[in-house]
C-alpha cells in the first residue's frame, strides 16, 4: 500500500485555510473516488496535511492524472493562491510505502 501526503503551512487565516482544505479534499475525492483525509497539526506551526491511501504507484499515477485534468481542482487552487491561504514554499508531497 502507498500513502500519499501533501502538507502545507497556513499563511492566511486558519479558519479560511481549514475550510478550503476540506473543500479541495471533497473535490479530489469526487473526481477520483479516492478518499482524502485532512488533518490540522496540533501545536507548533499551523500546518494542514492531506492523506490518501492507494494500492500501488499505478493507482497514485491514475489519481494524479484525474486531478490534473479537473477544472474544479484548478479553480480551487487559484482561489487558494489569490487568497494567500498557504505559504507556497512550504508545500511538500511525499509517498510512503507501508511495511
């Protein structure tokens, strides 16, 4: 199993960033059929992480292709950028293989 995560540091207001994070997770889940979990860091910096679990890297590639072709996803990204919700330098994606 592959766990795919994206983490970003909140630069705008936390309530706006949390609302957007939940919205974009719903968009990706609807577009791909892959459940996206959203979590907020407890303590420290205001980070948000999106996590999905997929069978293998082929499934990750399929999901990413579906997302990249989705107009609603791109509109949501533009909205976050226009509102300066996240520090773009802080965005980090990772792939994890379960043991």
